[in-house]
């Protein structure tokens, strides 16, 4: 525990130093980067020690705040979530040093690095806090620092819109969590997690729904996701990597902790979580297919992956409610393993998108093309991240999903609802995987293959070493985590056991070690085969350069980049099929002449939930609020009277 607390203090000191040096951008950046790297090294060591030994660590001290105490706990569950926090934030800091050079002199880099370090420190507090007041302090600091980073380019209207939506979603989630903790609060004393009272009946159901909504607004699963596809593209790319890779996992962590407080779970809780997970993984992948901007594609992909985690949690809860502990253990371990794996490949993908934005000047898919020739390293690394995101072995995205599939297959030995839950989870996961593969083939092919679709794309350049080095590390970790999945199963199962108890953790989940060994062995064989083919090709060429020829052009004498399939063209059959869900807007030319004039075609993906639900709901709330505008009349004496009456009412209620 001392090392984790030291890492938090280092981050806070680095944030303060970056602010003090804000007049010297290079020094402020150095303070932010070096403090983030040092804190990450200390935090990783502490988390790894707890995961390897299984011995939790704790720290407690008095805190002169009502109901609060400085109580920290580092158990296997918190340690498991801390690993991606410190790993990804450290690499993102190095990446950010290269990415933000283009903003030197135009943006307050001292403030940006202070907010970045504060974001990392607050996430560490959230994962280790063992007191509700301390937890909410870290939670709100996390929201405030990430809000500042979302508004980094506040001169852009889309950044201001994203910041407003994010602020509203964060405030609503915090209110839900305050109500959740108030239900669990003991009769007296600080709100330490260890002193939370058990709930049953309606109180337990209310606490579950409050936790699901409050933490779900941060996790970003459908239909609580509206802020995510707006905020992640607006933030700098290294911040997007951290927000998508680890910050949204604070919502997953909070939900897991809440479930550990509320055992046993009624069956309908599991079905609710499973249904939300299925809707999120299918909807996220489907909406990713319709996006025109690379970072928005990745944002919706994050919704899909949060849905996969939620799907696994719902499957585990349903299995546990029916005594299928082996099924539940596989599902819970798969969910936690996917938390780690998603942080690695999504961090890599957002950094790859940032490299495209940095080198080509745009991330609009319809303006990109041919980047593999101009940015070969970025293309290779983005391909590796895409393979992991599509759960293609031997990369790591397959490992967590494999455990969920394994639990779904083994559910056939269960009876009744548990078997049905397994079948539905397997079908949803397979369908989402197919849609995700289509989305990443579309995004990667449009951006990196073919010819440039715009003049500025033709002048694209490769990213610098500071940006490429963290991407290579993450790509290597994606491959290593896929091949070493049997070794990661133990820590994931131990984390599940810390949250849900031994029967739903290590003992049963280690059943999957045998199948995972076969998966890892097959991955190694695949890599060996690829290396052998590459060596044979190199030998057969004998140093000769392969011949080059033009691409077959259907006999057309003067092909141009405009004749290529665009992103919209590639996905049109699928998006048209799902048009009732996507509600895509399009302008299609009507060609009736023999010699038509110049025509154009465009499509636009709508924010369906935002436009169809949240905006009408907000309008109704605003209309209702106007009916009470007579209360706000500008007379200070009446406002003071409101306060006095409220205080007197509270005192009478307490008496």
C-alpha cells in the first residue's frame, strides 16, 4: 500500500509542478511526463505484488471530514484494475510528449499535464478507496480532470458540445451514486465499505438499480452511452486512450464492488445486466460501422467491449443464481480478463488514430487512404490492434472472449434459465464479433489501403519515435497477453474471488487453464508457421525485388482515387439492412439523363439515443422547470427564507 500511496502523491506533485511551470511549456511537459512515468512504475510494482502473493494491503487514517476516513485497500480486485491504469497512463504520457508538441505555444500544456496526472491519481484513488466519501472524492476529481481534457480544444464547437454532455452525464451519475451509498450507510460512524449494512427486498433492488445507472453512466453502456462517442474524439488522442482504456473501467469496477455488497443476487438482476450487455455489444459494433471519423469508430467499439464485459457479468450472475458456479466463475474471470485486454488494444488503437490525425491532419475516413505507404509503422500497429479488437488469435482480445464462450458452451449442462442465458450470451457475442470485424476491416482498409482521397492525405508523414515507441510496447503486450493467457487466468480468477467469493473465483475458473493452453499453443504454432513462410519467401526471392504492376482497373483507362470504395460504400449493405435501428440520413443523387451532370452522395450517422430520447426528455424537463420559475424572482430575503425553512424542516425531521 505505501507504494500505491506514493504513486498518488507523485502524480499530485507532478500536477502541481506542471501548473507552476505553465509559463515554460517544455518544462511543464517534462514534469508531467516524468512524474507519470515514475508513478506508473511504483504503482505497477505494488499491484503486481498483491496479484502474485494474493495478500491484500491496507492503510487507514483519521480524516476530519463528516462520514469520511482515509481508508485505502489494495485487494486482488483493486490490484487487477490498477495494472491497466498505471501501465496505460505511463505509456500514454510518453506518447503525449510527442503528440502535444504540435500544440506548443498555442495551448496551455501545463494545465493539460496537470489535468492528466490528476486524472491518473484520481483513478488510483477510486480503485483503492475503502470509504464512500473518499471514493466519491476521487470519482469527482476524475470527472473534473477529464472534463478539462475533453475541452482541450475548446475553440471547436464539437469539443464544447462534448464537454457539456459529459458534464451532464457525470453529474447525473454522481447523484445516483450518492443515493446508492446512502442506502448502504451504517447507522453511525464513517461510511467505510466494511461497515456497509446488508440490504434485502425493495431496498436491495433500489440500490442495484442506482448502482447500475450511476456506474453505467461512467462505463458508457447503452443506453447510458451518449457522452462517450462525443467526449473521446474531442480529447487529445493519448487522453482518449486513457479514457477509453481505463477510465470507463471505473464504472465496471464500481458495479463489481456494488454487486459484492448486495449478494445474493435475484435472478432478474442477472437478466437485466445480460440484456444491457447484449444490447451494448451489438449496438456498439453496429453504430461503429456507420461512423465516418476514425476516433468515433473506436469510441463506439469501446461501447461494444464494455457490453461484452457486462454480458459476461450478467451471465455469471444468472449462473450463480441457479447454482451453476462453474459457469459463473468462467464468466466472471472472462469479464475481468477482457477488462485488461481491452485496455491494451484500445489504448493502441487510439494512439494509432492519433498518429493518423497527427500525420495526415484529419481522421475523416472519406479523406484518408494510402497511409500504409506513407505511415508503414502506424499501419502495422493499427492492424495489430484491430486484430486484437476483432478477437483474432494469437492476440489478446480472444482470451477473455474465449472464457465467455467456454462458459456459454458449458451452460448446456446446466438446467433452465442458466442454459438459456448461456445460449443468448454466446449468440450475442458471436454476432457482435462479426459486426466488429466488418467495422475494423472498413476503418483500416479505408484509411491505410488504396490511394489518398485528399491532397493533405497524400502529404502524410510517419509519427515520431516518442509516439511510436509506446505503440510498439502495447502491440507487443497484446501479443504477449494472448500467448500467455493461461498465466493471466490466475490473477483474473483471484480478482473475481476477492469480489464474489472463492466458489465464483479461482477454484472453478482454473478449469479453463487446459483449453487456454491449447489456444496459446495454437497461437505459437501460427506464429512459427508465419515466420517459416516469410523465411521461405525471402529465400526464394534470393535478394531480388518483387515485380510491381498496376492494380486491375476493370479496363478503365484513367482510374482516379475517387473511384475507390469509400467507407460509406463498404458498409452500405449492412447499414441499409439495419436502417430501422441506425436511422442513417443520406442524400442520394437521382440520375435520369444519358449525360448526367456532376452529382454527390453523402450519409450521416445520427446519435439515435441522444436525438430520440435524451433531447425530448430534456425539453420536457425544461418546460416543467419553467412552470416553477416564479420561485426565482430575485429577492434575496425570500431566498434566505427558503434556506431557513429547509434547515428547520431538517432539524424537526432529525428530532
